[in-house]
């Protein structure tokens, strides 16, 4: 740790049979303290004592976005689909991931059912949605029964039905015979079954005690209700780098009877949808319903758009445009984009790479690009992170960096795919306020994906809803948070 980021912990007990919530906002030091507990923080190893026979390497299991990223990265490196006859490599299946070398038994079947994973048992982990992957990781942890289960935002990126399944499974886990450490950013996310609470702020452990007493502590209320300064203006674009101009009245996206399927399973069928100038669209639906597939057909990532009636800004996909022509119109904040950035890039470089639609900075950039990137970091109140390495900052801070990256060129469409995942309440307010400010003061249109009820920008005036009954497209009126265009 540098002097600037010194973790200060006078004393912390993690006791067998207790279920401790480590509570603090983005950048408070939770991830650093977790590394200290796990023994992976070199400068802190002399300050941690474990009980006799406890080995953090074998007795702890972590379920987090970072572990999910590492799992996907490892499985993708092992992808040998280009060498197989059907150009498909299933990779590690859900069953293999949960069981390891152990045979399936009644408890395994019970865990699958409790988390709604029965139909995904034989699917490759790399083909799961973010929420489905999170459930599979939790199933593995529950099946292996670690001495300490460590959960970092276990309900993030999870639809409402799955949240209920996970909460119920964790309530059954949290008994006097098990132990849990929960990393939590929002008071509403403190799980039932938590018995103790520790408060962390500005890399300092403030207090620790029983949940009831700590909830009455003024310091808890100060952390849970921290005021936020919302942005009021946006940085000006670099004229030579901004997205192509839009014309009022034009259609931005048109899909006519579009179809998409993976491995014989239909994901989208006969989908017809138009997004016009002035519309800001909410996309809702459960994990694995096809939301990410729809976005990939739009932003140029999915080859299944070719040969179908998919029109972007009046031009049919596959009519001679390059992938870079498509990307020039879009800015993206998503779990997938989050997963693409690895070690080696500083925050400022990550932001500037948005001008080039690249993962990392490989092109020449000048003073105007640098100044614009710094202005966006300042607008999001994270300019102090500019020289930090992206992989060293908190998950929530990384999310804000990706928003700055997405907006540099003032894209015609900003795709916010669960942008509030991993954020505390103040940062969520910033994201939503920023989306509304963007919609009100620029020509950028918002495509917003969310699993959290009521969590959407006020500018939204169109909804695409995925459900078992099909896909419904409807306008949203003022009473639902937007104006009908």
C-alpha cells in the first residue's frame, strides 16, 4: 500500500458462527481489507492472526464480481472452439464448476433447485448471463461449505426472482454452524441473517459490534445517508472526435422480425422495434432472457444481425459499413466491457481509449483528448484517480471510469447495461442524474438496462419488457418517470 492508501484497522474480529457485514461506500477500503483477511496483501501479513488449523487459501470461498471476471477470463483462454468440428467449445459446465471432482448427490440437487439452476446444469459457464454466473458461483460455494463464505454484493446484477432465491439460500446458510463475511455498500443490501456489523470509511475501520447496536450508531447513519453533489453541466466534446450528427425525426434503431438463437435455443423471435429521435428506452427482464443479445445486435458485436432487417441510423447492417462505423455511434457501460479491461492501464488511459473504441490506449492522443478525459473524470468527482491503475481502484469507481470513457465522444446512443451494479447510493444518484443531464442537454439517447425496480433515469419514455409471455414494447408517461415522445 502507498502512503496515500494506507489501511487503518486497530482491531477486527471475524468469529466462527458469526455473520459479519463490512459496510462502507465505494473506495472505503473494503476490497483492501478483504485482501488483508485473505493474506494476499503482502504488507499486512504480519498483522493477521488465524485460529489454529484455519488456512484462508482452503477455508475461504469468495463470491464477487472480481472472481466472476477471473472465472470468465480463465474459461475464455481455454476456449478451443476453433479446433472443434462444430466450432463450439462448451467449456466448463455449471455442473462441473459446482461439483469439481465430487459426485452429484441429493444436496447438490437441492442447491440447484433452490437457486433455479436445473435447466442450466449442462450449459457452459461462458454462455451464462452475469446474473446466472453469479448464482452458479454461489451454488459452488454452498456445496463446498467453506469455513468462511465471503460475499461481495451477492444480489448485484440479479433479477428480482433470483434475488429472492439467493436471499432464501443464504438465510438457510447463515446458522451458528457457519460463518459469513459480507461486503456491502448500501443499507438496503444488508442480508437477513447478518449478526454483526463493521463500519469502514476512508480506509479506516470505524467500529464493530452487534447488528442492532451498530444500526443505531450515528456513524452508520452518516455512511448510509451520505449527501452527494450531483453534476450540473457536462464537458464539451472534442469536435473532431464526436459521433456523427443526428437529424431530428430520424429513426435511430429499427428491427423487423429479428431472430436470434444459441445452440438450438431461441432467444429472440420475430422482434420488431423502432427507437426514434427523442426516445430514451428502458430494457427490463430476468437474467438470461435475451437483453444482452438484443444489445449486441445493435452495437455491432453480434454477427446474427447480418442478413436480417436491422437498421442503425437509417442504414441496414451488412450494407458495407465496418464495425468501427457502427461503434462510432455508441458509448457502452456494461459488465462485458468491465470484464475486458485487465491489468496495466491507468484510469486516464482507460478513459481516453473511448475516443478510439479500443480496450486500452494504443493510438496517439493529444492535449484536447487529455483535457476532455480529465473534465469527465472531474464531472464524476473521480479526477483524483486519473493516475491510478484501473485494476487497483474499487469496482464501483471502475464503473464511473467506464461512464466517462463511454461519453467522451458524445455518442448518439449511450448503452447503460446495469450501470449501477457495485455502486453505493451516492454513486447511483450520480449515474442516474448524469443520464438525465445527458438526455436533457445533448443529442445522446439513452438505452438503459436494469433489474432493480424503480432504478432508472427520469428521462425514460419507452420500455421493452421481457417476460415468459413474450416481449412487450410500450411508451412510458410522466407518472412512470418520463414523457411520451
